C-alpha cells in the first residue's frame, strides 16, 4: 500500500481494481480453509501489478522438447505471457502441443484450473517451425526469447543466428537454458552480448521451483533485472551463479551421477542397490541412476564432457559405460531404455 504514494493519480482506478480482485480471490481461498494460500495469492498478485512495464509479455521458446515445452507452459500459465514456441522438427511441435493439452486437462480434473483457464492457457501458446518464414516473422515482436535446444555449442549458436536473422529486436533479452556451457562463450558473436543471459530451468519445469540464473561477463544489470522479473512471474525461485562450467547445480550433481555409473560399471553393486543405498542412506528422493534416466543420459554425457574439457581435471572424465549407453541409443526414460527399462 505504501507504493501508492509514488503512483500517478491516473493509475489509481486501475490499481484499486487490481487490489479488489486480488482481495476477492484471496478471501475466497481463506474462507475455504486455505489461509496460507490466500495470503500468498494476494501478495503475489499485488507484487505482479507493481513490477512495472519491464515484465516480458511476448516470450519465445526455441526447442520443443521436454524442457522447452515446460518453459512455454509456465510462461503461459503463470506469467500469462503470449508464447511462441519454435522447433526444427514438426513432430516435436505436435508432441509439445499434445503435452500441453493433456497437462491442462489433468489440471482441470484436479481442480487446479477451470475450463476457461485451461482454454486460455492453451490459446496463449502458438507453434511454428524454425524454417517457416511466416512463423519466424513473429520473432521481431518478441520481448524475451529462451533457447532450450540440445546441449551443443554449435546447435545453440545456429539458433541464435536464426533469431538474429529473423529480426530479434536489439532490446529483447536472449537467454539460454544451457546447463553447463559458458554464457560468455555462447554470447560471443551476438550483436548485443549485454542482453544475453543464462536461465537453467530444472526438470520437470512445471514442478521444480528453481531457475539457476547466470550472468556472462558482458551481461548488464537491466538484463539481469528483467530475467529475475520473468522468473518471479513464472513463480520460480532463483539462485545466481558465476559463469563457470556446470555452474552450481551440475558442477555438483553430474560428478555424483558419473561416479554412480562407475560403481555400476565396476560391478560393485546393481543399479537397484546403488539407487536404494543413496535413497535410504542419504534421504534423497531419487537414486542417481534413476535421476540420470530422467534427465537423459545424452544430456548427462554432454555436461560431463564440458566439465572435463573446460576444467581439464580427470575427475570429470565421463564413465565409459555412460558413453556406451549413449552410443547404443539408450538415453533413459525418453527412449524407454537407460539404466532401467521403461514400458
């Protein structure tokens, strides 16, 4: 309420309407016995109103795999942004759209979304091919773009070139969902590296509350502020990291998974007993080999290769068995075969 004093009088009717609507929804939540949720809902809605005009309203997501689809979903649902999702492959676009529709239907059945909210969410996500000239014309109108393609430097740079060639505005933020590659390295060759930043979402994006935010050497304060604002609108918590290989999460997590693969490779224990030991012995919710299957063994290998190459320490050498599984096409849950079989 103290912020009202700093607002022009012309804005007061709009502010009062926002507050009245927020209070109404919060009161309904508290009346139904959900006092904590009601207070949280009120604070969140008012904070969004006072966040200012820096909030991105038209968000692009490039890469419609599991991560990109999740990012598009939370941007459309929580940030209420108009989302344009791009991918090179038509099958990926179709799978992404179907996932969003199925997810929204489940949320309606659980009572977390109304039919109208579900329809609104689905309508706010539009799809297009990276090689579709008509779809790529939308790039010129985007406030914020998040790249979520495979963890490969050349692939990511090709996406950045395509976006710039399509007319991405110089004032728009370009973010990468990379989980290990240097943000400074990724931004080299980009017209405005100060508008480039890392946003490492956790999988599955609609469930996991954290986004790891990484500034490159040339990322400016305005880009960081806008990124944090978007994360908040998506209802995500943030942790910041220096631009070092693996950042925080994967600098710790991937060597742990890699060592579990070495234990399996050396016949010290079965996959089941490795996971059981870590779950029951250290109270983690998921064993390292199950977690690797959910992340994707190809992604785990790519990150370990970046750590090994960029840090030059043999302790980051990928386990040969991990390499073998990836070469065999056993990538985890997404291929129905990894360290475990998935029917």
